[in-house]
């Protein structure tokens, strides 16, 4: 987990996303009553989704500010682990603290919470049933996608992720995985066939243009093989028709971003450059 993972959704939101599509619909619908009705319905549905998300946000914070990172012992020690959290209109799933990397920039180095959600799991990794129960506390009709992300690397929990993904699909939600791309090394097998059909889209954190640059920053337990495995994972996703892309944060600098573009071209998947968004 790092700030940029969740920040991506801010970027997507700021880039227009649904609003942009609505704007196009308006342009094309001039003088066409049918299209106007559809637009009105879509706007109504969007407003309903916004209201439901706001209700969920209030429910999660207990209607007041008590979810803020309180630090120290007190509330933090007594708190419940967070398996599911809502941020910027998206639903995130937090399956584990385990990670094969120890990135310098990882937000969990500094805090147990993220935007008021306590993600450092103190009572063990959740079962799929616990995650599904937490999902059911939300009004799922207000969301379109769930994102496996959280404070660790989700591919440590393949079985749980698959079960939760199946449930999300049953509920009409799509699924995304944010990963460091080392899942096949972690699981000692090619995990891409298992992800296919369960995970609709995969965001692979590239972070650097070479293993030499990656390792000092991301400190994979697999050494420079972690970076190579990440590229192989991306190639396998592409070969298997699983939608995926690399991501890098713009704070690495223009030259490094340009080098990352070249890596992405070589692998044959897109690169998304995201703005670094600091936690509040
Ligand atoms: S890969 Fe692991 S250590 Fe690095 S940012 Fe993500 S969760 Fe943190």
C-alpha cells in the first residue's frame, strides 16, 4: 500500500470518468427525447449512488470524527481491524499485512491507519466470510468496483481474493487488483490463470525502470528477481487477455517516467502516470 494506490482513484475521478461520459451524452442528445430521458435517469442513479456512499461513509465513521487516527494506545488498541473501506467512492478490500516488498514510501511505515481506516491488521488476516460480511454492511448498489489493495500484497491471499471476487461479481461489481506483481514468486506458481475470470483489471506498480533502480527503493525480499518477476507477471496477464497496466508516480521525475514508458512498451501494456497524493 502506498498513497498513490488509492490516489489513483482521485486522479480517475478528477480526469472526468463518469462526469465526462455524462457530458458527451448531453452533447449528443440535443433534441432527442429518448436520450434526454436516459440522461436524466443516469443522473438520478448517479445521485442515488452518491447519497448511498455518503450514508456508508457516515456509518463507517460512526457519524462523527472518531475514526481519525488517534495514535497512542487507547482507541487504537481497542479498535477492530478494517477489512473493507470506502474511499473516494470506491470499495477497497484489505486482506493482509504481508508484503514481499518493504518500500521506503509505503504509507504503512508511518501509520496504522489510512484516511481514518485502521488497515494494520492486529487480529490476523480475515477469512473470505468476514470480508463478505463487511461488504454486506455497505449498500453495494452504490458502487461499481471493488479493489483489492489495503496494507499488504493481496496475492498472498489467493483463495480469499477469489472467493470475494466471485461474490462481488454475483453482486454486479467488477474487480480490480492493485499489486506489486510478485504474486507468482510469492505463491511459487504462475497465478495468472487463477486470476483470469476473477479479477477484471490489474494495476501493477512498476515504480522504476530497472531492477537496479527498483530494489533500493522497494526492497523486495526476492532481490532483483522481484522486478523481473513483476515484468513476467505483466507479460502473462497480457498473453492471457487479463486487462492490466503499469503505474508509476510522477515524483520519480521526468527522465525516469520516460524510461518507464519504454519498459511498458517493451512489455506491451499501458503505463499510467499518477500524481503523488499525500495522506491528509
Ligand atoms: S508493495 Fe508492499 S511495501 Fe510496497 S507500497 Fe505496496 S504494500 Fe507497501
